[in-house]
C-alpha cells in the first residue's frame, strides 16, 4: 500500500496561542464556532464535477465503484470528489486551539491562531484539524492553515478526505460474542512525536474509554468500544490525534503481514 500523504504543515509548537479578537470573526464564523457538531457533508451534485485525474474519470464513469479498490491499489486520491462520490462521509473538527485572555481563557476551540511576524506587524494565521469518516471503517485526518478561519476549516476537511484510509474492525472476542465490527481487531499502538496511543479491544457496551478528541476519530471510523492507554508528556492534541490515527492504520498493516 502506498504511503499516505503526510500532514505536511505542522503547527509550530513555539507559537503562542492567542485570543481570537471577536472583530476578526464575522457573524458566520461566530455561529460556526458555537456550532461545531458532527455534520453531514453536502454532496456536490455529481454532474458539476469534472474530474481532472484519470482516477477521477474512472470513478465518475462508474468503472470504479468501491473506494477499497482504490485504497488497495495504492493509487493516490487527488480529488476530494472521489471520496464524496464513493463514500457517505461525515466530518468533525478537532479542538486543537485554546483561547487565552479575559474571556474564556483555556477554552478549547477548533481554530488555532498563531501570529506571524512580518514587517507590517503581526499577521494572524488560523489552522484547523479535521477528521472525516463514514462510520464504517474509513477514516482520514487533515490539517489546514489560512489567513481566515473558514478557509482553514475547508482545507483541513479536503485534506482529510484525500488522506482517507481503510481500517479493520472486529468483535473483541472475549466477554463478547456478537457478529458486529465494534472494536479494534487486536491491540495496536500508534506514535506521533513523544506520544503513544494504545487501542485495546473492548466488549460491546464498553463505549470509548479515551480522550474526548479521540472519541471523534473513533466514532467516525465506526469503532464503538475501545479501551486505551496514552503515554507521553507533551500532550498536544495534534500529536494525540496523529498517534491515534497511526494506531488505527496498524489494524490493516498488521493484518497484511499475516
Ligand atoms: Zn462483540
């Protein structure tokens, strides 16, 4: 299987978090900030999509009907519409930001704001991290950066779609005897930076025993029950999510080795 596109733009850990001044955000942004829930991504009308890649053309013409065919072949997805076309995805934003200052200091938020120093002064840059999945074994994460919040969100969702990958799920097998694919097939460990996330199979009804932001990832991947362990000191949400994703990817790579 081909290597997935790396999350190339990493947030600089040294940048300061800063309060997003309300005047930077228009009404739509504010509404968006208050209303971050898992939501259906509207499917673009298929007729309006004019594929630019051969893969896109094969998908639109109906030659390829199953996303697994693409993922197994290792062909790179360069058009997000391919994913829209073949999967019914939902998206969510990971709260990678944190507000500082007199209003709601320390509150988690979807946008991470960093200041770029230029000759003209400080220029704010917004970044967002999205997770996209079909709640049925397909999941991707993406990171986007922009001068404004909404383009950063859109970029992160687009990248998450291009990074979509297939994971394996199973019944835990112990304390459980159902036929459902509700947990990870075996213990998997993922790494990112200094963080390690271990996902452990759990029986039906356990729920997701894991950090809140990782619940979003597992839920969209279609995992309902899991135990977990997390190691590492510098627990940035960004690396936590990346480590979780890395663990999920191992559900298939270890299967392939058998
Ligand atoms: Zn079960």
